[in-house]
């Protein structure tokens, strides 16, 4: 697995490979179409992020512009997803009491025995990183946080970046708006 700075040229292809990111890119394509290469946007380095919860609490928006991305390229068809289930889950089913996500943003869909597909509802995701932390501890780190330019206001001084303890936020050219995890 590698991290990939997604350029204008490979933008759509790479984002679709890092699926779950589909909703992240729809408006961003329009955004990129109307901006110049000299403009900059905020970006998270997933390898520096330690899921401190500030992405959920410090954004100026009432629901954070930071969202969880699930790289289907790396994963996507597990029976037991550690990002989905609480460590103390009672049964492997969709009851709220079994789910780790506080907003029910991770959706679980049966594919074929024994595989389920897990995807993120970005309208519900608050960027708390709970699922990312669990996937990092027990899984393969295919869940990670990234800023959605569909929601982000692109503040000159990002209030999350100011308080990020791991300096995971950087300003980057609109040419490479997303740092996504993909399989090489
Ligand atoms: S503030 Fe920084 S370390 Fe904390 S969750 Fe956001 S990117 Fe990760
Ligand atoms: S656990 Fe947090 S970061 Fe993960 S999908 Fe739910 S709201 Fe988003
Ligand atoms: S730039 Fe503004 S809207 Fe975007 S993530 Fe930072 S605080 Fe939120």
C-alpha cells in the first residue's frame, strides 16, 4: 500500500479506487474546474494523524468537514470490521448497541457469505476517528481521515490545523487536493 497525491489528471480514477471517496469528489471536481493551480486547499496526512478527536470538535462547521474514507482498494469485504463493531459487541449484526460509530455513519451490506461491504455515509460522519483508531489497532488501516472539499470552507486559518497535535494538516495545491491510500 502507498499514499498517493492525487493530481488533476488521475483525480477521478484514483478517488474511485479509494472508494467511499466517491461522494468526497463530486463537488471537488467542480471546485477544481473553477480554480487555478496556484490556489491552495487544506489536506491531512493520514500517516501523521493520531485520531485525537479534534477533527470532530474544532472545525468551524457544526458537522466537521473532515470525514472517514474507506479504501476499498485495501479492504472492504470483511465479515468482522473492527471499525464497525464495538470491541464489546454482543452479536455481529447491525444493532446500534453493537456499532462503534456514534452516528451510525458506517453502513454494512451483505455481499456473499461470509463477506460484508462497509461504506461511509458522509452526511452522518463527524470525523471523530473512532473507527480509524480501531482499524489501525486491529485491522489494516484501510480507514482514515481526510478533509472533504465538498464540505470544507477552505478557511485561511483552519481551526483544526491550528490545534492538531501531530501537524497532520498542510496547505497544498488545488492540483493535488487529496492524499488517498491506494494499493500500488
Ligand atoms: S487534529 Fe490532527 S491528529 Fe487530531 S484527528 Fe485531526 S488530523 Fe488527526
Ligand atoms: S466513527 Fe467517527 S470517523 Fe468513523 S464513520 Fe463514524 S463518525 Fe465518521
Ligand atoms: S478549513 Fe475551515 S471548514 Fe475546512 S476543515 Fe478547517 S476549520 Fe473546517
